[in-house]
């Protein structure tokens, strides 16, 4: 049997109530478990499309550029030697799954 990927920490119990409750007043999405950790100084941004059925993933560089594809990430790394230690495999443009029962 595979161990649960969810771990409670921060001195709380898994039985404690959630910070927010799942309901249809907000649009909810679930990211995949194998998304790599975003490299230091970069930010991963998720934008919900107007149709509410999909999200787009982008990365914001430390210089404020918005990267939309792996090719753009590769070009940024190549053009900025300071970030040569950043691996292309640390970027995932896989979009989270929008929960259909919360789509307005």
C-alpha cells in the first residue's frame, strides 16, 4: 500500500478544521503532486482562463519577465549567466485541474 502524500505538520492535527471549506462559492483547482519546486527567486503564477475550465501556468523571473514556455525559460537562462545553475526540469507548465463542480 502506498503511503499518503499528504502530511500534517505545523503542530496541528489532521482532524482539526480546515482554514477554508471546500464549496462552490470559489473556483477550486488541484495541482499535480509531482510539480517540481519553483527555483529560488522565481515565482510560479497560475491564471484562470475566462471560460473557467482551464488554468495557464507562467513563471515570473527575478527580473520581472513573464515566461510562458520551456523555450522562453531556456532563452532566459542562456541570456542570464547568473541563473546558469537553474535547471530547465525545475519548471512545469502543467496546469492544475479545475474542479468542475466549482465552475460558475
